C-alpha cells in the first residue's frame, strides 16, 4: 500500500472512530435518562461523586452507572464521568448537543465544555451554550474557561465573589504515587502562593549549592530535587526550623510495602515492587533505602499465598487481612484499580449475625472499595470466586441485568453467555 492509500485509510478510520464515539455518547445520554432517579437540585449537586449533569439535569442510579462503566470497560468513576458529561450536554446545552448529533463537534470537545459548565446555574449554562455552540469545534480550553467564568460572574455574582476569595484553597502539593517508574522516582506537582514559591526557589537553590560544595557533582536540577528531600529531613529532625530547640518537630516515619526475594536483596540484582505505588523497584534501590541513615526497617513474616488462613469469628486478624490484601492487590470489582490497602474486606457469602462460632476464611474474603462494597450489598451485584485452569483465583461478577464479568490478576473480561465455562471450579468457601 502506497503512502497516499495509507493516508486515506488513516483519515477514514479516524472519521469512523469519531462517528463511533458520537454513537456511544448519544447512547450514554439515553441510558442515563432511562435510569434517572431524580432531578438535580442546587443543594444536591456533587461534582466529585454524582453521575449527573448540573442543576436541572437528571441524576443517575448508581448501580446503573456502574453497569454502564463495565459495559464500556471503564472504571466506575470514569463511567460516571462519561454519563455526567452526556447528561450535561443533552439536558443543559441543547445547541451544543445538536451540533454533536449532526457530526459537527467531536465528542471530546463537547465533554471539555460539559466538564466546566456543570458547576453553573441553569441560566449560566444556557448562556454559555448560546455563546460557544457555534464555535465549539475550534475553541481552546482557555476560551471555554473564560466564557464559563464570565457566566458565573453574570448569573451568580455572590458565588463568583466567594470563589475569588477562596482561590487560595486551590493551592496544593501533590505527590503522584501511582507511577510505574523502575528507578524509584515520583513526580511532585504544586500550586503555591507567589511569595511561598519564591521562598521555596531560594531555599532549593541554597541547599543545592551546599550539596555541590560537599562534592555532589550531579546536574543542578538533580541537586534541586535532592535539596527538597534534604529540607524535609531537616524539618523532620528538628534542624533549621524556627523554634526547633524549644519545640523539636516530631519525626514522622514513612511506611513502604516493599516486596523482594531474599536472593535478590542479597545480590543487589533483580526486581521487586513497591505496593504503595504499584511500581517495579530494583533490588539496588531497595537496598539503598534500607541502608539510609536513620531508616527504620520492619521485616514482616513471609505469607504463603497457597496456605489456607482462617480465624474464629467475624473480624479478620491483621495476618489474615494482609493475606487477602497481598493476594487481591486492588478492589476486585470489574475495572477498579483502587489499592487493596484502602478497601473493605467483604465476606463473599454473608456472615449471619448468629454465626458466633463460625470461621472467617481467606477463601470467603475479597477486597472491595467502599463504593463497590455498597453496590454488592445494596444494589443486586453478586460475585463468587473461581479457580481457572492455571490455578489462579478469579472473581465472576454478575450485574443486576445479568451481564457477567471475570476479574483476575491481569484485568477484567466480559463473559459472553456462549462462552460461560461448562464446568467452573468454584472455591469451597468457609465463612
């Protein structure tokens, strides 16, 4: 195939991709309206958790939102966000919606607008719709943001003033734990007050210069990154901080869950992993952390993943909890990636209140984040563990509408009815 043919193929495929995205978006709006459980009122709107558009649009049944997410192979938050954007555009931005349906505005641009207008009043959203719909195919994110801010100032002046005053609350320092960096590095982003930022810059430059004077020949930016850690350690040890002599700052220990074989740790070669960040870590990096001055190391006993664990009673012991967390790694709901360390331990077969003499076994426990635990308990989602042909534990989920999914260590797959295994190997569970 020559270059011209490849170009035509790429163009046609891209157009087909955009048309398919539009069909999914339109279907999402219809699905959301079909599963509406109310109308969003001013005091009800929750941009962090609601599967809904802004005020005046519909809110969506949480179980239906989770089912939609599974159908699209998305995490539940991503599925809720997709539904919320479809509802926002279809219910509150009718001009933009028409342009999407007419294949004049691609879905991702419409979603960018919906993400911003959802916080506006109904009048403000309608005003933005009139202003941006005609040029939505070409507007930049900054232009959309300015239009939304203008609408807020016009239709909700009191709120706009509150937001202006509270802008300082958007300042943050965020450590991005969920990075897969084998070198043991992690990104840090921050939004600071200008004066604070200038002071940080001067402090980093000063400590970086001290490191250079002490013989550190790393590039300046590397020394600045190390300087930030050095400033933190000085604070933790009570050195160089105002009032340190009279009121030393208590040290705060950092807990890392590091997994490494004895052979790899002894040799300095091989790969382990850091459970906190789910990233691979070299044996050499782990040895360096362990050998650092002041490091406090706690060695936990090795848990045999194949050995059964159980206790008398309902509440799992710390050892049993660790066993299940290390086995599951994340919430076991389809496409959920929340770390198991922050989840509930769910009794797959419910533990009846009268079972005071019963056992709680790792076979009958699984890690579920709080939202998906509620779906299982209150909204008709069911699941049970199986063992595949390789001896790997997987979780077979069934939604309220009968859709089936299998969640295993490598991810989630939809189970088509014709492909349901004839002779599954269910795990015999003690409670």
